[in-house]
């Protein structure tokens, strides 16, 4: 392995703190100190007021009722604030797998050398995880306000699996950059304060239940509960507003800390290694999701891999071919001239607001890493080489991961062949130019009959150029247009902000008032391309249907049956998913202020019953849908109804809503799982059948058996074409916006009201404190 260049050889200004870092550090510290002082002062004030009221009540000839009430009330408010101070939160990565220097001497030598060269303390403990990630984590408690926490290092093996030695060094050097940062202690303090604030603001416990019960009691007592709940609401609201200012400053500091940690990595491995690692992460993440799904499918069949990481690599290789992108999951090539000007990442039209972003964007990180370009040769050997006996480690780790499934299975030595077989699926065939990748063509038709409306003269001639080269260009153009439309829509609705304050679209600057026209233009462009693709879909189905009619032997009916099953499965799936989206939207809206009114509960019940209706329709149809033998074999079912449990779900009501919400996801997931499996199986069988028909027409001498018995679906069912989705609420109403401080004006209003109520409470309790 290459020798790491001492950090002392790099100009000090490269890794030193810049003015923005120092400014944000001081703003965060001052804001945090202010928050803590206000918090402790209020807690102490109400505790002393409670003592003073109760002492006054005891000092008279007999207890003074109102002094006792005020004393107990002040005590409850103080208790409400103080209880949030007592917590211990363990830093954890979930399924922990700790390794020691005895287990991995070569890795620890590598880590210790890297720590020394970056000027960072060595990690307290080192853990492995199956994730595409590396991070620092630590134990936290109130003591860490005064004593530093010991930092642990997590290394994700799925990350190691895709990185070279230089890239892995860069990623770990970035983490050691955090180890070395003195300002990281401020981040720890903010995190501790955030836990306190979360306990105070969001958590509802026995004290809240007690005050609610008091508020519903006799009017002669209920007023006490009303006042206490109002004061506690004002405390929560005011402290949340205070703390949000601290969080804003801390997020800005966090971005600067990420930039500085990146420069530490640059000082060790040069300007390119970290950027190449970032470039690989998207492919690694996507492939890891696919890998986990593949492993789970095999576990259900009683099979498992001895080593899961070669599967991950295989998935990336196949994805590279499918997307026809030779750079997918690979380090980009550096130009021989002016490498400092080479850019891997580009700025988007828009991005989430910077004030809420804790990590810089990749194009910002690349600009930062290459601001002062540090050239360095790259070691392109596998990152696994830093581990001792990597093969054995991967197998042990795989066994540990798979043991979490708590089921019996056998190691399958042919599992990598199974991966290759999976990617031989017909819909992944590159001959289709990506037509069936991440795109549902049946969603654009309200009836499968629409696909047979394309006029066909000679099937043999039409089949020769059914999937032209420009088809992939049209698909890519549609993806690009939809991405632009979504970004501009996000800008219009406030979910995104321009990357540098200026909206740049296709070489021109746009003002916000010009966004609706630009979005409308993009929608028209999308519609135009979608219509072209839909015409192509109709042509494909019509040509193959016409060819099947020339062949006979049941093939026209078989093709039609598969298309009808595909159309039914995808529209039923889309309808359920859309009803769930509405339910989730309504739930998030009505619970935004952590209180659900009667009208909001009625609205939630209505949204829930749209989910119920979508599910009930699928269960109603399951007995009347007849699947062909090949589909049943693919799905491993005896009939379609056996894919579902007995439908014992009930409609939502105001009385059962809480329990109903606890079980609804299990019913949704079961239905979506079955319908998604049917969708993929019917698409695969349809394309295979069309391929057989096309081959018979092209080569009349090829043998073709009679078609299997066709599938049958119900004649009427709910459909959901694009643009017909249920309307979602995008903004809270005025009262909820006030309650949640959603926006500048509602935030100022809530803060003003809350501090007014809090000021009144402090004024009234001052009579006891200064008595």
C-alpha cells in the first residue's frame, strides 16, 4: 500500500479554520449558551416560585388555598422542564459488530497511521456494519457538557466493497478529520441540548395526561388544568423557537466542519480520491438495496450466500450494462491535462434550502476539494486489502447478518449464477432500449383495449424496427424533462431554493414569477414525449397481436390475457399506493400541531376508508381472477386468491382509528407485495410471449407450440392514469401554521403569543419569589 504523506507537508491554510467556520462556531456557542441559560433560569424560577408559594401557604394560621394551588402548579411546570435533563443516549449503529486490534492488526495499523498523519486521536472502539457508510458515533449524557465523549468509528463493509485503497483512505481520513475537530465538541453539546429540547417540546407523558384529565374535570378544578396547559404550551413554543435559532447556526457550522474534514482527506490522499469515492456512493447505495432484496428472496427459499459482497459487485456490473453507462459505479478517468479543472459533479437547478442542510452538496464539496488542487497518485487496488484475511471476515460477517433472519437455510454455491440468471429477465434485455426499466407503460391507458388501436399492415415488416435506437434517447429526454419539471415545481412551492440564489434554467435566469410559465412549458414537453412513447407502446402491442393472429393456436388470446393481467395488477397497485399517500398526507397534516380536533379526525377517517375501499376491491376480485399456469408457477401459487389472507379488515371509524392505523400497513403491504409480484411476472411473460411470436413470424420454419390457456381478469376495476391521482394538501391551514410556526410570519406570531403568556406567568409568580 502507498505511504501516506505527512500532513505537515501540506500548506497549513489548506486544513485550517476559515472565517466562515470561526463565525458559525461562535454563533453556535453563543446561541447554545443563551438557550441553556434561559432553560435553567426558567426551571429554577418556577422551582423557587413553587417553594415560595407553598412556604407562604404554610406560614398562615391555616393553609391558603390559592398559595397551595399556585405552588403546586409552579412545581409541576418546573418538574416538566427539569425531567428533560435526565437522560442518557447511547450512540449506537444498531447491529453492532465490534472488531479489535487482535482481530484485525493490519486494519488497526492502517487506522493508527492515518490518525497520526491527520493529527487526530485514535478511535476508542471500531465497529463494522453492512451499510454503504462510514461515520463517527459516541455515547452522550449530561456529563458530556463538561467532559469530552469518546469517539467510535463505524466502517460499512458495503462501502469498502466498492472503494479502492486510496478512496477508502480518503473516506476514513474525512472521519478522522472530524475526530480532530475541536468544534465537534460544540456539535456534541448541541446534540445533547437537542435531546433535552426534544423531550421538552415533542414528548407527551404522564404529566400531560394528568393535566388533560384535570382539564376535563369539574369547572371549579378544570381551570387550573387549562392555565397550566397554556403555560406549558407557551414554554414549549418559546423554547422551540429559541432552539431553532441554535439549530440553524449549528447546521451552518456542520457544513463548514464537513468542508474542513474534506480538506483533511485532501491533505492525505489528494484532491481526487474523496471525489471519486463520492461518485461511487450512489451506485453502491442503489446496488445494496437490490442486493438486500435478492438475499431476502433467497432466504425465503431456504438458500443463502456464503459471502454477500460479491453479489453486491455483480449487481453493480449488471446495472452498468442495463443503463448503458460505463461510468456507473466506477471512478471517472482523470484528464492528463489540467486535472484541477475536471469536474465530476454539476450543480442542480435547485436544492433543499441551505439553512436546513447539514452536509454540503457534492458539487460544493468538489469545488472545495479542488480550490487548492493537491495532486496525488492513486492506489486503485481493492479496499479489502487493508483487512486481514478479508475472505474469512466477509464470510463471518455474512453469517452474522443472515442469522438475524432467524430461519434455517443452506449455503448455495451457485448463488452468483442466480444473480446472472436474474439479470437475464426479458424486460432487462438491452434490445428494448430501456422501455420497461422503471416505467409502467400500462398506466397511461384506462383500458387494455387502447393498446390494440394502432393500425398494422404487415407485422413482419413492422417487427424489423420495432425498438429503434432513438427510443432510448426519447426515454432519456423524458427523464430529463421530468427532473427539470420537479425541480422547478419544488422551487415554486418552496421545497427547494436556487443553489446560489439565482434560478438558472437552460442558460437563462428566471424570476420566481416566471416559474409557472416555465413549468407549464415543461409539462407540455413531457406530454409530447409521453404521447410519442405511448404511441410506441400501442404499436408494440398491436404488431404482436396482429402477428399472433396470423399464427393462431391460441396466441392472440394468450397475449391479450397477459396484457389484461398486467394492466389490472399495475392499476390496482397504483390505486392502493395513491390512497396510502392520501392517508399519510392527511395524517401528517392533522397531527402537525400534535392535537387532532373532531373535524380533523373525521377527515382522517375519510382518508382511511379510501384505503379500505381500494383494499376491499382487490379482495373482492381475487376469487374471479384466473391466472394461467405459467403465471401461477412463477408466483408459486395454486390460485390468485391464495396470495392473500382472509379479508378481516374493517372500515375506519372515529372510535377504532388508533388501532386501525396500527394494522393498516400490514394489509397494504400484503396487497402491494402480491400485486407487484403479479405485475412483474405478467410483464415478463408478456415480453417472452411476444418474442416467441416475433421469432415465428420472422422465421416461419421455427417451431411454436400452441399457447397456454389464457389468463382472465374482471371486466371492471378502478384505474388510475397519470394526472388523476388524489389531491394532496401541500400547505397547512392558518391555525396549524401558527401552532407549528410554519413560515416566518406564523413563527413570529406564535413566539409573540408564547412569550406574552410566559411573561404573564413570570410576572404573577414574581409576587411569591420577591415576597
